[in-house]
C-alpha cells in the first residue's frame, strides 16, 4: 500500500509496518477462546482451549467471532491514540469538500462574468 491518494496522509511501507506491529486481543466464552489481531485486522493469533471443544459448534463460532470483534475493537482504540485525527479524511468529507470547491468556483465564475458585463456596459456609456 504505497499510494499517496487524496485523503490519505503518510501512507507507505513504514505505516504498514507500524500498523502490523500493533496488537489487540479479545476473548470470549469465559476466556476459552482468545484472538489476537494486528493493526491491519489480520488474525495473528487464535487460541481455543480444549474445554471450548465441548461447546456446540454454533456457540464456538459465536465465541470466535466475539473474540475477533473484541480484538479489533482493542486495536481501533490503540490506533485512535496513535494516529492524528487528520491522517485519514473519510471519502464522504472529501467528496463534500470537492463539491463545495466546485460550487465556489462556479459562483466565482458567474460573479466574474457579471462584473465583466457591468464593466463593458459602463465603458459603452462613457
């Protein structure tokens, strides 16, 4: 991910390495299922205690998903304290800013045209 696309600040290999070094852990089923993810949401650790194998398959599945969700939440919390608020601009905000810029330019062009028309009229009168 070495792109410098609009709305992203400081992307590249260094940021990827930093994200990959962040760890978040989550657990479920009274600690019988533990998950570790990195800052890119990659699963880097999964522990299923032998007692968890006695759970119904649906319960075990839900425990893994819950532990994964808790681990991702832990990573998100860590990243929110590490990254400046301006590091990533959501696409909706970027789109709104682009629309405002376009509208401002359109209005400025219309205003400039009106001023030119008025100047031309005044020049004809005098």
